[in-house]
C-alpha cells in the first residue's frame, strides 16, 4: 500500500511539519508558533492540530499515514517515549508516546532534533553517502548527531553526541552542565558574545563598541561576525580562537570516531571562512597527522529544514522496518 | 558440522594462540617469541607454525578449522587485509590476508589487538552484557576498543578509538603523533615516568630517588607506583594528576558516546585505587552532572589473555555469520 508520512520539528519558538510521500518527496508543509507558555499539553495539542491540518489540506485520512517522525530539542527516552528534559520547552518527563497514541494510530519515531538533522543531512544533504558522519549544530548551544555504520548512534541511555560538553581546556570557565572548560563555554553563540564583551573591556578602539552603540549588552555572535567582516582586529581574533576551540573538539571526536565527513550546521556556522579556516587548520594539526588521514569539514546544506526532513526520514525508516516484517510499530518505541 | 577456531594475538615480543571449540571453550594454548628482527615473513611464518602446532597437538586437520582470528598491534585495513602500520612490529603495508590464503583455507578475522581485547571483555569479561562499551588499554601507549550497539566500531578507515591521541590540554607537550597535549603524553607508562623524572628535580627528598638508586633513567611507572604505595608524597601526587588526565579523557569519550560501562585494562591500570580514585572523581565531575547519569569504571578481568580470547571471539563471529548464510568467508575481508 502506498503510504504517506509526516515529519515534525518541535522547536522552542516554532513547530514545523511536513507531509511526505513514500519516496521522501515533500508534498506540503505547515508551521505554527510553539505555545510554550501553555505547557506541554498545549504544545502537543498544537502538534496534533498541525498534523491534522496537513492531512486535511491534502485530502488524506489518518489511515493514510504510515508513520510519523518527531524531533524534540532535548533528552528523549525512546523506550518509554518520554521527553526526560528539554530546556527550550521547559519540559520534564513529558509522555510524548502516550499523547501520540491518544491522537493517532500510526507509529511515531521519536528522537532528539539534532540527531534527526544529522539523519537528514546524511540522506539528502551534505552527508550523502557517508556511513560514519558527525553532524554538529552550532547555535545557542552546541549539539551533535552521530551517524555510525549508517545508523543514528544514541548511546546506552540516549545521551550520546553531547559534543558541546566535552572538555577542551582543563581549567576553563564553568559551564551550566557542571563541568569546566566545555567547548560550549567558548564556541556557542552566547559564549562568543561573552568572550567578545570581556575582550572589549581591554580594547576601547574596537569597532565592536561602535556597532553595539557603546552597550556591551547588545553584543551578539552575529555582531562579532559583522565587525570581523569590516576588518576589526579584535573580532577577527575572536573568530580565530573560536575556530581553534572547535577544531580541538572536532579533532577529539574525529580521533575517537574516525568519521568519513564532518558536517557543520547552525547559526554560528554562518560565520563562514573566518571560522572555518582556523577550525580546519587546528583539526588537521591535531588528528594524528602521521597517519595521513584527513577529515573533510563541509557546511550543512538543509539549513533550518534539516529537522523536519530528518523527522520525515525517521518516519520512512519506520515504514521500511515494518515492511521488512519487524512487526507492527508500537508508538513511542522506535 | 562441529568446527574449531583458532585465535592469535600477535604482539611485539610474543605470539600467543589458542584453539577453541565452537562454544568458545579454550582447548589448548601455545606461545612463542616474536621474531621481529626477521621481518614480516619470519613473523608470519611463526604464526603459521604456531597454528599448525596447536592443530597437530589436538589431532586436528586444517579442514577442522572453521575460522581464525588474528589481532595485530597496529593499523589494520580489513578490506584489503593489509596491516598498514605497526610501530611495535616495525611493519608498513604487510599483506596479512595474502599470507593467510597461502597457508590456510579457512577465513581469517583480522583486527587491531585492542579492539579484540574489547570484544573479549564484552563477551567473557568485565564488559559482559554491555552493548555500548569503551575498553581502554593503558600501557606503553593508550589505545581503546569501542563496542557500540553490540559490535566493534572501527570508523570509516579503521582508525576509530585512538583514545591516547585526544587532546586533554590545549598547550601541552608535543606528542609523536603530531598533536600536543594528547592524553598519551601524560598518562601512558613512559609519560608517567617522564613526568616523575621532571618532578624529581624539584623534590630531592622524594623516595623515588632512593628507589631509583639516584638514577632518574631507572624511573618507571611501576616504580612510581611502588613509591606511592610506600607513602611518597610526590608519587602520590603524580597518580592524582594521572587520574585526573585520564578522567578528562574518559569524560570526553563518555560525553560523546554515552557508554554503559568503561573497562580499564593494561599494565598502568594495575596502579589500582590511587589511580582510580582521582579518575572516577574527575569523570563524575566532567560528565554532565546535571543529567544524573553516572559511568561505571571497572577493571578488565582477562588480563593479557584478552587479545587471544578476542581473536577467538572474532573467529566465532565469522563462523556464525557464515552459518547465517552470509556466503563463504573470503580471507582477510571480515
């Protein structure tokens, strides 16, 4: 039977959903704001409404859905179908599988949003053809999705890929996670802004002061990017250092995992060459140069669509598995 | 048909081999010195002789062998069956698969020795029952074997798990690998001895001077262990610091891979609690304490037999796969 799937990317500010055909072709898309303040019930109701709207628009019934995929920005326990923790949604132990079963009959592939982004880049984007892939999302935080042996790798409790919280300096600043010297305290967007503010105090001549209107609170990673593009020395140095920290982190991940490719996504990656140059230089210098192996770093190509596309890919995988006789899917357990 | 398998652990100083039944039971063992100076041909001839001796001793013919496993201390390319590089054997591009085909008809499972140690610990040792496992061998170098999703993980070019060469300090000492601040320049046996020698210059009262007979060249990691056990402050501090560096490295690996368990083997791990205490403390402090996840660290139990046992396990896996209809094994390609 020809079936359709739905992919949903549940973000802290918006929910995006797409209806796709069995071959992965996107047929329709919908999005809405995330009613975070209404709590988990309101957010999940909005998800259900979005899915129904997509189906109705396309003249489909719920029975036409073979599976759905849902990406959540947080810690997801696939066995129980719970979202254990999502800082962006302010969620603790939300029963997503239970919600889904109440509303829909088709099985749900539930996963962390960055992992689904990795899956999408591997299937349709910059990671195509790579069996072992590290996808890094550089934004407000730093997450990663690992594709190992062609499949998403999640670890024993679904916590694998917390790339932002590996140690890059032994005695660095404290991180919210409890560690110190985490990659995230140097190279996430807010960390770049913080380092810029600290450095500005010692550089009264920096263009950053003018761009921020003399108010350090207005300094963002994007502003540091603008300043660097306009030739500001301090801002350029900040990107050099950011690239070096990211290069150290990626070198560590590559030394452990020997991936075929590294895909960089997220807003901070938009900084482009001024970030990529020091990053690639550091990565090359710190990955067993004697072995002659190099690690290609490529920019993500799916942008903000990666989450939805990955949710579609996860739903399609679920359909494939059922077709192969792995039994009927049980919502929340895939 | 009931079959037998042979497991071989090819080390820089000795070759160990074991004959095992289809259920993994070890029936006989043999070992000999590695004729490293004779070059690859002499070493491989010694391997073949050892296997034949095991068979003859047990009244078996070559046709009774279902498969063999061989662990090599170096970089192994399983597709081509080449050992690309082995610093311990002084090998470059040695065609192990070709050698095997010339001498034996059964298929060969070829792998890196630390990976086979990991497999053995997972099947019969301290890693039993764990699907996601990091096995670390602390010795002259620092290697690791990753078992992910129940299988050995090798990476895109067979280089995964180079745990000794992840960066633990940004500006640390140079490593032979080309990087600086690698874990191995702090926590491998020779690195511990080097750090001890450096520290002794500033500590004329240390017991280490007496134990080394006043000759810093005689300082080894084992001597530093003895000194610490006898209460020497400097030696104790050296183990504290070693444990901290290892804890940083393990925290990084755990944050990326979220293993169920970490197994520590190799000679340096014999230092015991004085190493494990700071290691576990650092690991706990640096692995997202907020998530509440803890990572059990357990000592390896198979000791120097892990290599041979792992080679047996790899050979058995090869037999299982053939039994499942994956076609006849082609030597050197498994």
